[in-house]
C-alpha cells in the first residue's frame, strides 16, 4: 500500500489507501538480478468502489481500462519497464494518473448539423455530369 495520494487533472485526488501495490519478479533485462529481486510493480485500483471518482469518470475509466480491468472493476497495472522498484512504482502511478485524466475529460460538444453550400452542390453536380460524359464515351464504336 502506498501512503501518498495521487493528484490527477480536474481536482481529482486519489487517496493512498485506495491503491494496492505489490512487487513481482520481472522479465526482461537485468541478468541474474531478475531472478533474485522483485522489481516489477503490480498496482491495483478499485475503480468501481472508489469514493474519489465521480460516476462519469468511473464509467469512462472502466471503458478505457479495457482488458486491464477485472470483472469486479479493479484496474490492474503492471510496470516492469525499468530495473528498479522505485522507477517502476513511479511509472505505474503515472500511467494510472494518465488514465484518470483521459477518463475525466469533458465530453465533446454536440455536433451541429450544417447544409452544403450552393456552390458545393453545383460543383458536385458538374463533376457528376462530367464523369457521366466520360463513361458514355466508353461505349462501343459504330461505323456511322
């Protein structure tokens, strides 16, 4: 468990007690050190039961989490890019903040319907008739 809170965009603060960090053995570079030291971090965050997140952010985060979210709504992030525990811990926390930031973005403004301009309609129809003339000229040639 991490005691430090996470600060995300738009005033969202995730308390340290909501995060569960465990250290596992990592694959990849590190030589014999990989076999001895648990440097990879597995960060767990219960999105569905978090009091820190508004409902809209929760649903967006569950959707953005994809296959990293369990059936119970727990997001599991594994960080093993680096060779030290501390750098992997920071990496996992940054990735969680990035996901929460993306989930908390406001929805895009609704689309306003527009009509094509008169000029664009005329250009489209002129192009269509031009293509029709070209295609008509491809017909069989007669001896008349």
